[in-house]
């Protein structure tokens, strides 16, 4: 699938949400809330913004993407499959023995999938890697962009702040960090676990350009990324306000859905709330076939 227009992106984001629900129902393991909340951002990056070629995942001119919060990978796998990096049918193998879609993402040379640069999942490390990549690109005088996606709960990790300080000091203005600001982490609201606010002021104090947007509004998110690309002299961070579990009423804004999959009945309800798209599901459950037959 090639790049899409802004008006086409909501439908692919909806398909990514359907894919996530089905993957989790099959695996009976994995994270629901964050991946659903990030579908609009992944659709915007991979189907509109980033310079990538699924047929040449290591092309020299590619933009780089690092998922620091690796547990959010179900939506990344769905995105990579829909974009053409590997067969869509492989989404049935999430977290399966001998499968490539591991519980935390891994690159192809470590039995992962194309399109993934590094193994991730140890929270706090992704920003350091992204900043190092961006510095290397600047030293080589290359125009590639580096995108890093962090969870807001992940900002509790000290290494994040070391990377922020490094990027600010070296004026690494070819890196755009996206913080999934959903105010939820695995065991409570972020502000109850470790207060982050005033978050924007903290990033500014580390010499970053700070932008904020509604991360579930595709047009607004794309506009904000374009604004970030125009800013020079400092690294850029986008505080993207999202809803955990976006699109599924009983999951939305509920931290308890951070790390658990829906059971069969919950999955049916979720899919009934996320309408089918023209792209088609990678698998049809028996109960769906029976419903069509009836």
C-alpha cells in the first residue's frame, strides 16, 4: 500500500484498531490500551509522513523510527504489515512460539520483522538510541529524520532525562520525539504514580522545542509534525494527548487496560464498536462467518 492522503488516514487507523483487537484475541496476551490509542499516530507516520520503502527497509534515505515503549508493538506490527513490510496473514502469530511477532519488537536479523531497527522493550532506552542515531546522521550530513515514540509513564526512567539533556546540549534538531500523553501507566494514572506536570516546562528547561496536539486528531497531528520539522537549532518533542483504548468505549481512558487483552466477549464488543473498513480483516472468526451467513 502506498502513501495515503490525510482524508484516507482515518480508515486505515480504524483498520489498525481492528487488527490490534483480533491479534490480542488470538494471542490471549499483550497490551490493549496503548496500541489502540496510538493507531492515528502510526497511520499518520507510516502512511503519510515518513520517507520509507517497505521493499527496501534499509534504504540509505529512510527516516528512522524507534519505539521506545516496546510493549506497544501490536499496533506497530499491524502498521508494518498493512504498509507491506511482511504478510498481513502473519498477524495471527503475535506472541506465538517460533513466530516473528515477539512480545517486544525485534529486528529481522534477530528473528523479528523488517522495518524494525533495534530490539526494544527495556523502558527508557529508546530516546538515547534515537538521539545517537540523529547525531550520527548529522555528522554524515544526511537529511533523514529520526522519530522516537515514548510512553508518558516511561518518562519515570532516568535515562530518558539523560537523553533529553544530551540532545539539548548538542542541538540535535533532526530528532522528533513523540510522547504518548495518555496519563495512564500499568498500575495507575501517571500523576498518581510519579507526577510529570508541568511536563512541557521540563522539556523546555532541557533546551527542547515543545509542541502539543491531540494525538487522536490525524490532521492536527500531521500539522504539528510539519511545524516541528520547520523548527531549527533544538531537538523537538510533541506531547501528543491521546486516550488509552481509543475507539472502544469500555477501555477508553482506563489504565487497567494497559497490559491485558480482551477476552472473546470483550473482543466481540470492541469489534462491534470499530466498524469494518475496505481493507479487510486478516482473519475472520467463526462467529463472524455465522453472522454473515445468518
